[in-house]
C-alpha cells in the first residue's frame, strides 16, 4: 500500500466551527494542508499550505500528533498526517487548487468529510479545544 504523508491544520472560528476545504476534482472536504516536500519539516509544510490554499499567515498553537487513517480521495493509499492546531492572522479566502471552503459545525452530518477530519480532528476538538481553549 502506498503512503501519502501530509501536514494538516485545525482552524476554528469564534462560533466553534471548523474550517474545511475541498480541492479540485474531489468530493470530500478536509483540513487545510498538503503533502510534504522532500526534506521539508511538517510545520513548514503546513504553514506553506495555509498560505497557498487560503492566503493566510498562521501561528502554530499546538502540535496534536501524528496519525494514520484512510485517504479521502486516493484509493489504495494510506494517509500519515501531522496535525496542528493553528490560528490565522486574517480571514481565509480560496486560493490555489481550492474550489470550496466552509466553516462547519462539529456535529454537521450533511457534509462529506475526510477520514482524518471525522476520526481524529473532530473528536480531538470536542475533547480538548472546546473545553480548554474556547471556553
């Protein structure tokens, strides 16, 4: 099985909604982020992808961890993700290969989310962030 390694961002607004994006030719919404370049640390990848995809400077608040899940759009692949909680300096806007961007409620059942979002990110937000950081 092929491995895809990415860095991904957890971005929340004051309404405790999570920012997700959908890339061209895909159906799933996912965290902002992307594949690591050769010899690029995950933190650098994530900050670069945030700038490229939503036109923002970001600040890393927490490294959440390294996780393995199914991929959203690549059959026969496995996803390794370095996940960070970040804050943005300004309002995000669609850039690069992003075709749609949404702020979603954590309990939204209507939107099709990537496995990383449903299995790792949302449970982490509900367990740690809502109580501690946004309370």
